């Protein structure tokens, strides 16, 4: 397996060491003044460890992780017992990624690698169709069952999450077989996405096939660099460059200063969607592009995405009650929706994106705004999303009370955004606290 050299071990994990700006580079040999310890950030580190190891991982040991067959059942009661034994491909790939990344970056405990291995074996044996595509949903033992309300088999998200899990597992084990399967899954996803008839992206009231999705673009920008860390692949590198450019120049709508979620197949504006965005995805896209800019040592590009993220957070924050909206934002009012952010639901995953992005921005720049917005987002998460069972709640209403997401079972427990957030924050905090 050919490993490539990046900007240090944290950047190989996708988080990055600090990069000096041109102005800072001229003074790099000057001694830095001694810094006092940062009680707030040290407390965040302690809470991250507590909520990851003592709460989140402990919850999944109660039944969500299938110790008999491998894999993850995400429809659970608060005590960890299983409400529905379905296993969706999204959550298998995500779960494998979490446990393999945990082993690779946070805690080299063989128990985490074993859980990733057993889940990988289940996913590959029971859900792979043999050509880089994946079965949408199976039960505990791997028998096909009906998919969830959104027909995930029509889009490539499941395949991309499967690839992400396989890449981190290959990184832990050195398995060329798993890396090659991840490559096959990525290349098949690219072929499907480039098909003008691709049915995996839909927009309300639109019948045009082959639509482009910001969520697809940032998944490539997040997953492919993890692959390239292990193996050079010219086609995947080219796709990464194309999708990064699409997020920078196509999905970003400079006229309105927002990032559109859906475009036509040729990346031109879809008129009905031009003044709209999904804020959670848009913020997530910016920090993923920030990380890719860091990987390439492209400081101006990093700053461009950073400033866009800052703008989007300010535009979509609920100032009276806290938290960012994530489901909808529109520049102009429509018959049934006013202009601006829709604030009546705030999902956990969107708050996690704000926290990850702001702490990364603070690590790299020490800009005051990034620190302030990280504190706001972290405090909102702690106040509204943390539960007694150990898994953060799905969503809250405007005032921070539990709210069910439309079309999503109240029993679904997330096995990705919470641990990814906690682990990314821990790695970034490690860099900040070590340099202070």
C-alpha cells in the first residue's frame, strides 16, 4: 500500500496542522510568548472524551452494535435495546468508519478494530451487489427487507459511506482488498452520478433527471482524500478536483451569497432553487473544502471557504434562542414561507457541522469570531442535544425542546455525526492545546 506524505498526522486524519499565512511566515523564527492554559477548551476536551467513551460507545455496546453478526442496528430504545433490527447501508458504512477511525486516530484498542472488522465482514458479505453498488436495507442476519421512506437505492450516498468505512478499515489493517473495493464503490458512484439520467437527486416540483447535489459533491471531497492518503489514483484525484471546484464556483451562488443544494446536470442554476439552500449541508461543505485546501497547502482557498462558512453561520443562526437552522433558507419569501432561515427545527447533525468548522478555523487562524462561534455552537449542543442515554437527540424545536423529524422514526439513533464531531474536535483540540 503506497502511503503519501501530508502535513503531519493530524492532517492525514483530515484535520490539519496549523499553516502560516504569508504575513505570519516572515515572523516564524521569533519566539512566541508563553500562553496561559485555556480552561474552556480543556473542559471541552474532557467532555468530548467523556461523551465518546463513557456515554456514546457504552450505549452501542448495549445492543445497537450486533455482536453476533456484526453491523449496526440504529432503531433503538433509550436503554439500547432493539426496536427494529433493520440495517441500512448508510449506517453500516458510517459505523465501520467511526470504529476504524477511532482505532486509527484516538485509541488503538483492538476492541474497536474488531467491531469494525466484524461489521465490514457483514456489510461485504450481505450487502454488496458485487459491482460496487450496495443493497439498501437488510435485517439482523442479512436478509433483504423494505427500505426506509426515502429510496436510498436511487442515490449514491450509501455507496460513498460504504467506501469511507472500507478506507478507514484498510488504513488500520493494510488490506489491499478493502481498498480496492472502496475504489470500485467510488468509481461506480462517479459513473452513476455522471449519467444524465441519474435519478438520485430530486427537487420539489422538478422532473429533470441527472440533477446535481451539494451533498454528493462534499461527500467526494470528504471521502476521496482519505483514499488518496493510502493510494494514488489519477481518476479519483481528478474527480476530487472537479468536485472541489464545483463547490467553490458552481454551487456557491455569488449573487445571493449562499450555497445552493441542487443544480441542473450541467451545473447551471435550477431557477426554482436558485435562492434556496440547506444551511446544514452548506456549512458542512465549507469546512470540508477548508480541510482539502489545507491538505494542498492552499491558504487563500482556505480563507475563501472559511469566510463563506462564517457568513452562512451568521445568516442562519437563531439569535434569541441559539442554534443554527439546517432544513431551509430562502432569499425571497414565497406564498407559504417567509424569507430567511426556517428555525422551527434544529437538527443535531447541523450543530455538529458548525462546531467542527469553527474550531478548525480557530485552530488555523486564532481569529476571535471562530472562537466565539465555536463556544456558541458547543454550548448549544450541550444544552439541547445531550441525553441521559448517551446518544445525542435527533432534533429540537426553536426553544430547545425535543422534536421529531418528519418521516424519521423517533427510535432512530445516529451512529455517525456525534462520534465524528467528538473525534474531530478532540484531534483539533489536541493541536490547539499543544501549541498554547
